[in-house]
């Protein structure tokens, strides 16, 4: 049985797949940052929902990649986590 990492490595050898995968990198990074911050704060989705006023179901959708958050939503999440949102532009290739 192939594990996920091996499967992904194999799929990334396909140029078209790699292009689509790379295009989603920013979304994956945001999702991972949200998950990491919430877990580091020791909060459940429900607790974060209570702090932010964002429905727990909506937080779940964001964390599962089934919704695109606005900057305002990201700010509310950051505030609920006791953090500050930072968005930056970096040169390609970094």
C-alpha cells in the first residue's frame, strides 16, 4: 500500500498536476497557519467560535479548505487567537 507522501511525490512528477498543486500553495499555507495557531492556543473550534463570533461550522469549513476567508474573517480569527494578522508579498522563488 502506498502512503500519502509517496503518492504525492509520484503525482508531482506530472507537470500539469504540479502546476495545479503549486497554485494551491497559498491556500494550503493559510489553512495550515490557522490550524497551527488554534492548536498552539489550545482551543477547540467551538471555543474559537465563541471568541470570534464566527460559527463553528464556518471555522470547520475554513480549516478543511471548503471556504475562502475574507481578510476581515482572518483578522477576527487572529484576534480570537490573541494574535495579529500579517500578510506580505515576497519575491517569486522565496
